[in-house]
C-alpha cells in the first residue's frame, strides 16, 4: 500500500487516505479495510466501535502508519488489532 491510496471500511461508512504506510493490516471496526467497498456490510465489533472523525489524522504508537479520515463512520481504526490514536496538532511557534 502506498501513500495516496484510499481505503474503505467493510463494516461502516469510514474511508481513509494513506499518508504514511508501514507493515500490517489496517482495520476498521475489527474488519480489514480494502480499496473497494465490501458487499454485505456488517456491524463494527463492540471493542472497535468508538468511531472516526472527519479530517483527523490517525497514527500508530511508533508513528510508522498515518491515515487521514476523509469520511467518518462508527468503526475505530486499528493496525493489526492495536488501536490507532488521533495525531496531536503541532503547536505554532510563539511570535514575539
């Protein structure tokens, strides 16, 4: 998977764009994400249903994977079963 790839959730409306890719399977709602919407969408797993927010960037703990949410949904993002977190905004330098 390369930067710029759009991935869609199989269990909710979530869509993301890959900003930085790494190793592992990107999941939403506990189900693997793919470039094409899967048929017969189910429901997100209970432990992966905290939702996604449009315009937010999600990263793994090591910072090797970064995803931009372009369409929000009910499922939460994870990499190999480990939840991704919202990336903190960089603070601007103080002006004197």
